[in-house]
């Protein structure tokens, strides 16, 4: 999925860069679980007791990201979707590592960030194409695709 989406979204030279990098960590999951898979800001509510994710129950069984995954997928999704600055990113990752004692996350997270971005780029591009050129929703998905494309290029540029 990553190689195909990078090829279709960015071009063959970017896909070669991805393949040649042989990203570490994708097979090093500490534990697999029923993760949410999507961390869009509009899916969260602020309550008196903190934040509440509104729709995480059925994502592991939907058709977009079925099955259990490494928690690094959801952490990568948070970093992408929430647009956190570097100190806040470091705090979130540090809190996760403090609670879980997950020593391998720093090695896994870059690979999962690329995987998540490639997935979302493919999703947004396909949605825009299916909605047609004159749909307001298609234009919103085109904007999302451009955003994911730019972030994916940034991630791949540091390989």
C-alpha cells in the first residue's frame, strides 16, 4: 500500500527513495491491538474529565484499516492530524513511553508516519476522484490530498 500510494501520489522517484530506505521498525511492534486508525480533530470532545474520542469502537473492523495494528499507527496519526509543534509532539511521545516503557517507538514511528501519510493521501485522492470535479466535497478532499502529499514529501526527504 505504501509503495503504490507513494508512486501514484508523488511519482516513481519518491517511491524508489522509499523502497531504498528500507524503513526500520515496521515489524517490531511491541504489541498489536485494536487501534482507532484515525485521529481527526473533529472526532474528539473536550469534557470536564479530559478529552473523549467519539468513534473509535468499530474502526478495527471497517474496510479502510481492518484488523489490529501497532499503536505507533495511532501515534503517527495524532502527530499528522493534530499539527502539534515539536515540544508538544515530544511531550505526547514522552508520556506514551513513560506509561508503556516502549523503548522501540522512536525507531518505529517514522515508518508509521510514512505509512499513515501514504494511506491518507490515497484515501483523499480516491475520494476526490469518486466525487467528481465539481463537487464541493471533492475540492475539500483535493485540499486534504495536497496537505498529505506535502507532509509525505517532507517525511521522505529526511530518509
